[in-house]
C-alpha cells in the first residue's frame, strides 16, 4: 500500500506515524514545503519572549528521525499537480524548480494547513512587516526585533496577544491594534477580555480597539502605521490578521469544498474515497450548534490524523464534532475557553444565560492563593454550552473539565452538585467552577421567571 501525504504539520505527521503503527509494510511518503518539521508553532511567541531559550528547542524531530519508522519525508518541495483519476501527484523541489517528480499512491492525505491572511493594505511588502505562521517566520521576526524599538501588532487574536507580550518582554515599545471592540473575540466575551487587556496594559502594551490600520509607511523598510490621521512609529509590524485554509490542491484533485474549507466525513474522507484530508484545511462540525465550522488547533489536527490513519489501515473510527477548547498564557496570566461565548450563542439563535464569579485557587488563608475568574454559559434549559476562565494558575485543567461537561450534556444544576476534591494548598473548599455553576443556576431561574412573567 502506497500512501502520499501532502503537508508535515501536526495533522500530516500524526497521520503518517499512526498509519505506521497499524501497518508495518505501507510505503509512506510525506511532502512538505517547509524546511523544518515536527515543531510546535504555538511555542514561537515563547521563544521570542525568552521563556524558551532557542528555536531548536521546539523542534521535536528531524526528517531523518522518521526514516527509523520507514517514513520518507521530502522537505522544501512543492506539490503542484494532483490527478485523482490516475492516483498520481507531481512535485518539484523548491530550489530546483525545473525538474519534476511523480509519485503514485493508493491513498492520498491532504494536510496542507492554512496560510496567513494579509489584508490589502498599502505597505505590507515593506521590509520589517511580517506574518507569524511558521518557524521560519519566527526566526526572521527574532532577528529583526533585535534591531527594533517600536512594534505594531495588527490583530488581537491569541497569537496577536502572545506575540505582543513576547516583544514587550524583549524591551520593545508595543502597540496592538484590533478592528473589533475587544481582544480575543473568538474565545472571550467583552467582560472577560477586559481582564486580559488590563493585564497587557499594566505591562506596558498599548491596546487600540475598534480601529484597523489604513496603511504602513516607509521607504524600503517600515517606519510607521497610519490610522485615520494618526501615525504610530514602528520599525517592526506583525500582521496577526488571521489565516485561510489552503484548499487549492484539494480543489485540483476534485474534492468537494464547503462553506469554509475541504468537506470530509467522520472518517476524514473527502468526496473522493481514497483521498483523506486533515488539519486546518478541512471544515468540521460544532458540537453545540451542529453547524460547519473551522477548528484550526494543533490538538484537532492530531486527533484527525489518528482517525484518518485508522480508517486508511482498515480500522473504523470517527472524528467527533468540536468545541474548540483553547488555553494560553502571557506572563503569569492564564486564560482559556471552551464552547460558545454569549455573543456567538446569540449569533446562532441560542439565548444564553450565564453565571460568573471571582474566587481564589486555594484556601484564602493559604500563602500564594491566586485570583481566578470563571464564567459559565448555559442555554435556557440549563445545559452548559460554554465556559471562560482567567487566572494565574490551574486554568487549563478547568477548561478540560468543562469540555467534558459540555460534551456530556451536563446542566448547571448538575455541575453545582458535583463532588470536587479539596485541600487548602491546592483548592478552595468549594471549587470556583462550582461557585460559577451555582451563580449560573441562580441567573437561569431569574431569566426563566422573566420569561413566564
């Protein structure tokens, strides 16, 4: 059995490694445009900020390591043609574009990921303007930042927030701009986003909301950004303006495209039976709304790779709808979310109530207790549909708890009566999640009473 995989990100490599786990004889070839493989893109801001010492530290494996598993990886190569009728792909080495190579397959896995979206703004081609998607991007930004003083980050997504803090840690003056009226709009409601914003501003980051840039100015290299009649000095600009799925090859192969990206079934199979797709280039289903959506997370790509590998190896497995749980950390502040926000619930026609508390991570008398804010969102039947958490410790584990609660259809009243462990050095006698669930139940009663009245 011959398997070709296009893309060596989390999805592509997960698929390759797991196929080998189930089939020792398959010929597996992975083709990627990148120079480096098997690294964590999520770690790049933490290298820039100095928490991780070196970019080499976030590379887990080299192409040669996969040869030990009898997986061939061709780096710095571009697939430019797919013939699904003949089960063949054509590629060329980026440094030798004149010579073409052909590879036949029994199964093809498209794991082309996504590319940075750069809006059509004047000046984005100037030296000193960067995107942040790959390790190569990180290396370039790090080198440029060493000779820079003023940075402008365009976009306040998770990556925008993380890189803003990282560059501030390097000693740069940092301005982060966001067109929407809040930061991290996909994950947090405005009231929770304000907590993170206050932390960033406390650490010297200038946050400008409700405003995009009109153009980037400079001769050969960037000198500033312009919005309305204002100019912000900048010798470094990072466009954290989102990404778009790379679907060109899938379309070339004849795979069906949906609203967002490549359409796959629960087996990660495209509309062409022997072509699978995983990672950022596919669309998935939301576990709450049932609608198609995107899940551009490394955790999602790895899970999809495992599912695709099993099905290619003849083991039936299904990929489940997503909640897009996420967590991040800047400085000492951790923040995470799972499920819908109040805003996204309403956009999907779900009227939501919520409970919110501010508590401590340990007994109040125990040294080192940290503040934590918890917001639990539920529908009018009491079923939990979202949660947001911000604190200085133990946020990630609570996001995971809430992910399980949502998937299992737990109500706020059921959560409020759930048994949690307790010891003064590690928790409050009533966990903050329980307190937020109790508040959500109380708010829900008020909302339902108003509905009856």
